[in-house]
């Protein structure tokens, strides 16, 4: 609104003043300002209005000479040309941003509300501004062996880690269909990272991951942790961090020497599983204290799992002030759609 407001203000001031005002120089700023917000047509109209105001005797604007009019006219014409170039670049940027967003959503698509007998809600906030995907990943899939879920964190964050995230998610989605247990799914992901890093010199490519497999009736869940923070069980108004045996991270080539060990937990009606990346667990306040996730989770409980994740995120932002890592949360609630 600034170019139009400036033009209107100059005109109103000159008409209201009993004496001529030496403010005609302000009109020269209007065409360049119009470039920032308007297209070529609107910029040309504003430029034409500026020249017209300078020529109309009623405004008594400094009695401009031919040199002043030529200068303003040249600036207006140049502004129209610059506006044309900016408009084309803006259109190209919008297209590229739409393509990038579609590509990132293809890597980590939105979760369905229900996957088999498990209700799902996820929250993802990438550390790199302007991106939807970083070094964290999660997915929930149903296969012949039940509902399986994964949450992981690739070395590094931002767009540089997206290729590794895409590779691991592809391996997970294949393994859901043919691997007999979460331990073998973890071994498939480990091999995928080893193969990807084999052709890279001095590669230190690795990832942490937490894999889950629900029984057919969702009364039990089996965990396999590969260097990833443990899940939290919400039950009867309390939040308990489960003591899942933590194996080595994926991609280090140690799975054969020390294969991951599974851990099974029985579930009750109303139980919820809360999975979080280290971006949540390792957030610190001004004194250096870690975010007390298990202490605060019960106070954020809600009938809607998505609300729980959003409340934790809002509290995390207030607690940590500046977040340097990707933040990922996954809330899994066993049950049936009819029971909710």
C-alpha cells in the first residue's frame, strides 16, 4: 500500500496547504517502490499518475522543468521493466517451490489417521528454514506381519540428508512386506546404509532408528532400538520411558557382530506410545537443562493425538527458545476406529 498511500498523501498535502510545498521529490520514489509489490501494468499506472500530478497546475509541485519530468519519466519506465523481470522470476520461484514441496512430501508423505488397528499422529519440524524434510524420518505401514512403524534420525540435517532419508524409507517400506520381524527390518536398513556408503570415500554415514511391530489385535508391541531414544508409554495419566535395549546405530557395519535385540510390551486399552527424536529430548533451556519430556507429557494429554504433539511442540519452543535440530514426534494409539 505504500506507493499508493505516498501518492495520495502528497496530493492531499498540496491541496490542503495554502502555500506551494517543496515535496515533489517524494513522487520520484513511487515507481521504484511499486516494483516491490506490483506487476508491470500497475507500476506503469502509478508512474503515469506521478507524471500527471507533476503536470497538473492545481498541485503546485515545484513547477517542474523538462529535466525533472524526463528524469521521473525515465525512472517510471525503468521501474516497469524491472517489475516485468521481477514478476517472471517470482512466477518461476513459485513453480520451483511447488516442485520442491511436492518432492519433499513424496519422501515423507502425511500419515493417515488410521493404519490398521493403530491410530497415528505425527509432527515434523525441520531445522533448516524453508524445508519440509530434514534428517529425521518416520512412517507407519501395514503388511502381512502386522502394523510396523519406524522413526529415525540420519547423520546431519537439512536437504543434504534427504537422499539418505529417502533411501531408508524405501528400504523400510519394502521390508514391511517380506521381513519376518522388526529385527530383520533393522538388518535390512543397516545393509541399505552400508551399500549406500560403500562408494563414498571416508564415509561416516549412519542413522539411529526405532522400529515397532504391533500384534494383529494391537495388544502387544515389539520394539527394536538402534541407537535411538526410547519410546514413552502414556498410561493412566503417567508417562514412563520404556527401557528398550539399545543396539548400535544403522550403517556402522556392526549389526552382524551385535544384532539388535527386540523388546515386547503388553498394551492396555487407552495406552499411547509417544516417540520423539533427539531434537526433543536434547533441547536445553537457558541454564543448559534438558527438556523434561516425561514430566510434562501427562499434562498435555488429549483425546486427539495430534493435539498432544502440537502441545508438546509449543511447549518445546517456549522452553528451548532457539531449536537447532530437526524435531519429530509420533503418537501411536492402539485400538479400532469404532472404539474412538
